[in-house]
């Protein structure tokens, strides 16, 4: 059912134009909204009118009008006065409110439809029937973005995000949990991977400036059929989780950019333990001190370039070589050799993943 706030605003807008006091009551004679608390209608008379087949009625002081949705009576509009002008105001107000009720219902139905679609809770036939009724294109390119808010100001954030797509009537935004917002965006033939990433950056920048929230944003791949929206959502959700494990400082991530992290995320824990045991023996990645881990990460960031890594770490080249030799003695892997570097990089990521799983189990 439509919110009382929307009905109240509609009545106040109509009163500002017509100057007429009015109220909306449910079919049992209870107030849903009214322009003034002092405006009292005969609730028994309203309830009696509600069960009749008449569309309009009146008593000595007020005019009554049924508000309908899909042919069903849902409210009674009461307008102060019984004259011809009052009747005209009532007819116009009824039309306006019925339009608002219908629009709200369609929005509510779309919201439920897309949430069910994201959760993969609809049969194929249901998708076809409901999308047709809600005027939603089936064969349309779409992509799903997940916005994970760090602060709990979701109401403000959802308004900001919706305003970004206000001119795109086919793009849908909805809150999915206490701190997650989902955007199902239509994709045109002109869109490129760069523009899709640009959308995520735009959302991030606007939320950071307007809501003061540094959100994490992920997105899946482009799908071409409505039934596959859940696929893009699952990809975006995986991108969100995998990025928090392996790229915690990155606020924007796509499913297609996850690389080997996507594979490791799907490995069973026993297999991860086996791999680390084979590569490192009894040694653990966690046994490295902070300085060594920083050196390793920076060396990988610079594509195994010794000179550039030593420059960025503000250390002499020989100092870096000494640290790499020390790592080789401990692990048996020379990070200056590509194959060894790949092996160690995977071990590093597997260790991060296992720590993530372990922390989840403790919560």
C-alpha cells in the first residue's frame, strides 16, 4: 500500500492550488492523510459509503469520492463542501491520487520483481509474464553494480544514486540490505569497458562528495537477457568479496578484472593447505615481518624490476638483492625468476584467502 507520506504530500499540493480542505480515509473510515487535523469527517458515514457501488456521495458538509486501483476500491477522498466547485475539485483530486497510487504500485511491483530476479527466485515463465505486465524489456543488455556503503546513511545514498540515472528510465536502483545498493543498468552498443568502469567511478565520486561515504563498488559482466540478471549479480557479488580479500585498497572492481583471485576464491580449504605445505613446508607467509612483506608486494607491483623497486622503497639496490636472497633461502624460491615469482604470488594469495576464511569463521 502507498505510504501515508505520499498521500499527505499529494493532498497538501492540491490544497495549495484549490484552497480546499480534504482528507483520505481507508475503507474502514480511518484517516490515511488530511490537510488539517481539525478537518473532521463522519467516519461512520464514510465506512457506509465505502460498501456501496456509488463512485461519489455527500453528506451535509462534505463530498465523497472513491479512489480505485485496478478497479478495486482502496480509499475514500473527502472534500470540504458540497457545491459544484467542490465536486469538480474532488474529481480532479481523485484522478491525481489514483495516478499516484498506480505509479507507486508499479514501482513497488518492479522493486519486488527485480529483487526476486536478483535472488534467482523466479521461474522462466514468471519472468516472462511479470516483465510483460510491468513493461520491462526482456532482450535488453544490462549490467549489475553492487554498492557497499561504509556508513549506514542508505536513504540519502539511494536518492543520490537514483538521481544519477534519472534520465535513464530503464535503469533500476534498489537497496538490497542494510548497507548494499544494487543498480541494474541498461547497456547500449556505444558502451565500452571504459564507460562501464566510468559509471562505477562516477557513483563512487558522487557518494564520496555528497554523502561523505567511501563506498566499495563492484560490477559483473554484460548480459543480454532479463533472466541472466542474477548471473551478473552473482559476478558482482564475487567481485566485491574477492576484491576485499586481495585488493582491500581498491574501491572499484569488476568481475572480469579479478584474474587469478577469482580462481583461488573458489578453491576448497584442504586444497589450499596442501598447496602451501608443498610450496613452503612448515614455514608460513604470516612468519614474514612487515618489512619483508612490503618488499615482496612492491617487487610484484613493479613487475620484478629490481631498480624501480629499490627506488620506490628508498633503499640501495644491493639492499633489495640481499632481501630477495634472504627470501630465497627461507622458501627456496627466487622471486627474480618468473616461474618462482608466480608460484610465490599464488602462495601469497592463497594465504590471504585462508586468513579471510578463518576470520569469517571466528565471527
